[in-house]
C-alpha cells in the first residue's frame, strides 16, 4: 500500500507540473489582450455654415389697444348709471348721469347776468340812436347862421361819442356774460358721462347716490374702466440675443391656455428699439385683431418668435455639444485624434444648435460629444449618415 501511494503521489505531482507549464504567462496574456483590442470607432458629423431661421417660445401679455379710467370732471352725485361690468358701449354713448345743485344755481345766475347785459346794450343802442338824431338835426339847422349856437352842436356831438363808448362797453359786457353762461353750460355737460370710444366696460365702482369727483391722486377710484378689445396689443419681451432680424408687419403665431390646440396670430407693429437694462429684453408690440372677442386682456400667450440671423453661423447636432463641469465643448477629430474645442451655444431647432468658437465649416466632430473621449485619444471616424446640412431650414 505504501508503494502504491508513492506511485500515485508522483503521478499527481507530474500532472500538476504539466498543467502549470501549459498556462500562459501573465505578460504574454496582457500582450495578447492589447493585440486583440482595436482603435474605437465613433460616429462623426461635419460642421456646416447656415443662416439660422427657427422659432423660440417666448411669453407675452395681451393688453387692450386703448384703456381709460373714467373719472368725473366735477364733484357731483351719481344720479343714474346705465352700464355695468361687461357692457359693450359705442363712442359717445351715455354711461352715467350726475347731478350738482350748485351748477344749476350758477347757470341761473349766468343767465340773469346775460339778460341784464343784453338790456343795457339795448338801452345804449336806443340812446345812441336818439342822440345821433338830435345831433343830425342840430347840424342841419346850424347851416343857417344864428339858428343854433356852436356850443350846442359840440355838446350834441360829444353826447353821441359817449353813447357809442357806452354801447361798446355794453356789447363787451354782453359777450362776457355769454361766455360765462357757455362756461357754466360746458361744466353742466360734464354731468353727462359718455364713452370716449367703442369698447367694453371692465370695471364699475360706483352706484346711484355716491359722491364722486375728479382724480386728485393716483390711488383715486374711477367711476368706470373702459377697454378697447376688438383690437389688442400683444407685448412680447424679446431677449437681447433674439432682437436681430425683426421686421414690422411680420406675422407671428401664438397660443393661449384657454384654447389648447388652437393657434392665433398677430403682426409686429411697434418695436421699442431700447433694451430694458433690468431684464435685458426689448419690448415689442403686435397688433391682434379680436373682433370676435374670444381673446381677453391679461392673458399670457406663448409666442412662437421667429429668430433670424443676417449672416450664416456654424451649426452642429445638439448631441455633439458636451456640457460638463470642465466646460462646454465639442470633440473635433483631427488626423485621427480627438481634441476638445470650447464653444458657446446659440439657438437651435431641437436637432441642430448654433455654436460659436474656434470651429470652422467643414470640421469633423463627434456626433455624440462626451468627456469620455479625452483629448489625444486615437479613434476611427465613421461619418454619420444623417447629414446635418439637410436638418436645418
């Protein structure tokens, strides 16, 4: 038994040695692995130069084309009011009637003064006519020597001149009385509150019997608030980077939450040509026809703002731009090696995006930018079949 065990042990040791000699050396194994690995293949695309023509979503606000807070011009009591919130009115339509007893008294006084002035003028005219007749008779009689004393003729002439002066004064007094009466009548007309333009009443703040008066402070409450809504202003704060290429009259589309899936449009009518230093935006107004009254002031539409460039810019697929803590860059392929090119991005259409940096049209960049492709990595470029030149219009 002992000999058999020895033989078995020797055979087992020989087998283990034989197996050990068959294993590859670790260094040889690493060499084989390196030999079998290949240069990575990545998809690439070409940087192209194009004129950008895309739309970006911007917030806006619908405002009335005209709006006025209606205040009375005189202090008075509300006698009657014929409109309420939501009432549609026409220009010149009577909306409210006021009453002021003191104005009635002023009118009566002005009429009395005018009547007195007219009576004085009539009296002056009659006296002038009488004195002129007397003067003419004396003048005729004075042609016969000794009939009329010379002094009597002079007195009669002076009386006529005085009558003419009194008539002129009476005439001026009557004109002043007429003006005073007209002024009181104009003030009396202020008691009738009329619509200044066609529109809709959006506020009513008083009721009959209320004492109202002119606005003496910005916090004063108006009688009514009237807005013209058949035509609206759509105010869009356009970011500074998107103000180039705006054209008055250009049609712009927008949507509102109240009518999902429906698109409205307006025309660029007024460009402020001034950047708000706080928001870095330029207010632009669009005219929106709202004859059916479906749109309301105060709505916040989403505007599909057209963005155009006067000169071509470089564009790449959106995926080609990598954003990491190290920066924003694209991975350019130069003679089979990768290099990072720092860029700034502009507008895009979801597929392509503008890039600004040390790139040139025709450069080859990785379709998928990533920081895994470290600078100096050798790669095999495979041009992407989706040509970026046909992706942006």
